[in-house]
C-alpha cells in the first residue's frame, strides 16, 4: 500500500488536518535505541522524541511492561506496594519540598491537577504564564498555550514576555537591568489579575522555557521570580514534562535554572511510551487537593504504571544517562555555537543538556525569524537521516531533543549532515 493511500485513509479515520511532519511524511514501522526505521527500510537518527528517554524498544522497559501486565493491572483503589514505592522514589529525587504525588496519564492532566492544587491552596483563581508557552490541550490548560493564539488581556490568565537574552525587551539594558525588566512584567501581570478581582494563585512555567526556544535567560531570574510570586501570595508550578528526567544533564530542569518550585509536573518520559504523568508537592497541598477533589483516574497510579515507571528510573541510572546528556549535550551545543558566525542564516545556538535550539534568521543584524527556512532544513536533514522539528514563538528554532541514549558518534554524524545542509 502506498503512502498516499495510507494518508487518504488517515484523513478519513482521524480527520483531515491531523498533523504530520515533513513535506514527504514518513511511515515509521520500528524503533531501536536512538534509531527509527521507515517502511522502505531507511534508518533515521531520532533527534526529536523525548518520550523514549531510555531509547526506543528498550528491552528492560518492554520486559517490565509485559511482566506486570501478565501479573496484575488494576485501578488504584486497592493497596499495592509498587505504586507506593514509585511515588516515594519519585518524590525522593526532587527537592525536600516535594513530598507526595498525584499520578495521572498525560502532562495536560498533571497540569490541571497542579492548577487545581494551587487554586485551593491560595483561594484565588488567577494564573500567570509566558506569552509563547504550551502546557497542554484541554480547555483550561489549552487556554494558556500561546504558540498558536494571542494571550488574553482579561479573565483568569495573564501572560508576560518570556525572558530572553537573544531578543531582549530592550537591547540597551545590561543583564541585571534586563532581569529586573522581566520581573516588572511579571509583577504587572499579577497586579492586573488582582485589579480585576481574580486574585493570584500561581505562576506556571517550563523550567527551561522549552517551547519558547529554549532561550538563554538573565542570570538570577528564576530565583527572583520565585521570590516575587511568594511575596504576592502565589505558588510556582514547574512544568518539567520536557525539562525533567535528566534532559538538561540534571534530574530536573529547575536544578539547572536554579529555583525551587512549589509544585512539580512531569509526564512524557516517565513511561518511555506508557502514559504516565505526575504532580508532586508538599503533603499538605496534596492532602487538601485529595480532600476537596476526591481525584480518581482509572488508568493512573496502577501496578503497570509503577512497574514501568520504576524500570525507566532504573535504566536512567544504569545507563548513566544524566551524565551522558550533560557531556554529549554540552559538546553538541558548543559545536553548534562555533558554527553560528560561519552561517549567515543561523542567529544563535543554545540549550541545556540534550535540549538544544538553533535560531534560523533571515538576517543576523535584524534577527528577523525565518520559519520557512527552518521548516525546509528539517526536511533536508530528514533526507540525510536525521529527524528533528522546529519550535519557538516564531516557528524558526530548530528543535533538537533526542532520546538520552544519543551518543557522541550520533552527534558527530548529525554535525556533518548539518554542515552539508547549510553548505
């Protein structure tokens, strides 16, 4: 069956408009480690999918999943050692203020739980996020996802310009002044919520502003904005769905950007493909949420989630993937930074561990984004056997986010292909 026929069937089965990558979409039939294989027998280095954090078809994860499913998988209204041990281990990997956990199945669900938790704790409704973020796709969480829509000026949500050294609020400011300028924007957003009678419940942000670039941010901003939020009576929610689980070369993105969130949300990589997400906080916050909401999720906090979730943590540690992310990522970022002066359409390269962004521009001086070229580059790199995508406020940032088993050899091969595409 040809790809065109398969696409036509897909449009009928899933609805026309269900997103596909690349001008000539791939039919992927198998994965192994950092590689994906298409129906025509080609292999590709996966540089985009952060879900299989310990590698596609990781044997330890497959075995844990099969063994537990063959033994027991029920909902969470029974006692089970596995899920308790998983929650204890998850909380223990975080800072001391994360004591208890609510499990769910997607990052969106976990963000919803975090918002409800913050609103109950504060007694207020207002939320603050950045103006180019994405946190999920329900009506509430999707209403503060601004990659595809303009932020609101009224209601329960306010957005502030995300901190960025490459495209700063004002070019004339030094880094300390710029930090203060962004803090002022957050303060104005909070004041606007209070003036309208919404009050202020929480600031939610990805710990590395992943969908925003990820940008390099003014030094000290994350600590100072956390202090600001606490002074104003709110809580800080760290969206670690992309930043967590070793991605940055630390267990958590908030360790890399140096702040202590009140609520931590994780998702995608927790199950290496099995849907798992979590909302962690102090026990009193979680207890209050449980008492008020009586939260239940049929497929969450199950023996299957526990077995697979523990196996993923085991593999991250066994394979030393946090060190690998730090070392391979640092080198790849450095190599890309060295290339910035040599290519007139590359304005910047930056990142944290194995989450890297390459800014594609029409002109270095004006920094005018070039989304069309970024899209074209993803197609060219795909043709050379490397799968990545694009992101950012202007859709012009090449997004590099491979499984953490990505190696120095993989990085070398990618750099050679990148240079050929840019030549």
